[in-house]
């Protein structure tokens, strides 16, 4: 990934669709609530393990949750 | 007793022993030579360090039995990948700052015309940090 490239995600959208709180998602993924908040705001890009965990949690493919955008 | 609790008690006992030994050393030999005072103070510091670590571990071990859910939350916070990334980034920035600080200290000491021995000690510390960084970098190049 180059410096100008960005990674967006649909975590907030998917979480709200399912009516899950940030705390609940954090508990299920075994990360802090702040991590979920930062992920949703796009301030933090997850590790590949966490990205897979999130996709698995929502029952989707990784590319359906995380969108890679080239500059 | 679980492994964590056992380690905590071992650290507590070792810390207590070191503190007692340092007090005895200081009481009997402290006034004889300056080096003995330094050694006994160092043992005292190390002993209290172990004691503190032991108390912390003992608390964690008790909390794990008493309130496993809270302990799980603490472990999540501790092992959270964002927290780890922040911690590593902060350390990396602090390392960069330390390189500049060491250089500044060396220049200041040279201007102050301090003894060459003192200057060499600071220089050795600076070089050790840099060489260690290089070693870790090469190790990670091979591993990753």
C-alpha cells in the first residue's frame, strides 16, 4: 500500500444494520471499543487477522467489508 | 496454586530477601567504601522492583479468580492490536528523540570539557543503543 492509497471499510454500516453496539462488536472480536471506533472513522487500518475476524463475524468476504482505493 | 500465583510469590519473596540483604549490607559495610554503598542501593532498588512486580502479579492472579470477566477485559485492553501499535509507534518516536538527545548531550559535555572517561561512557551508551537497533533490524529482515 502506498502512502496516498486509502482503505475504507463498511464496519459501521454493517454493525448498524445488525443493531449491534460498538461494545458488543469489540467483545466478540476481543479488541477494545476504541479500536472499533477508530476503524469506523478510518483512523486505523486493522491487521489482516483482525480484518478476517471482522469479515467472518459479519459472514462476508473480506473484500465486501474492506475496500481498497488507489490514489 | 496456579502458575501466575506461584511466580508472584517467588518474586515477592526474592524482592523481600534482596531488600533485607541490601539493608544489612548498607548497615554493616556501607560506610567502609563508596562502592559498597552503591551496590547496596542497587540491590535495594532491584529488590523493591521485584516486590512491586510480585504485588502486581499477585493482584492480577487474585482478580482472575475473583472476577474473571473483569480480568478478560483487562487482557483485551492489554492485547488490543491498536494499543500495541500505538505503544510501538510511541517507542519508535522516543528512540528517534533519544538519538538526537544523545548527540546533544555529547556536544554539551564536550563544550563543558568534562573528563574524557565520562564522555566515552555516554558515547558507548549511544553506540550500544544504535548497534542494538541495527541488530534487531537485521534480525527482523531475516525473520519477516
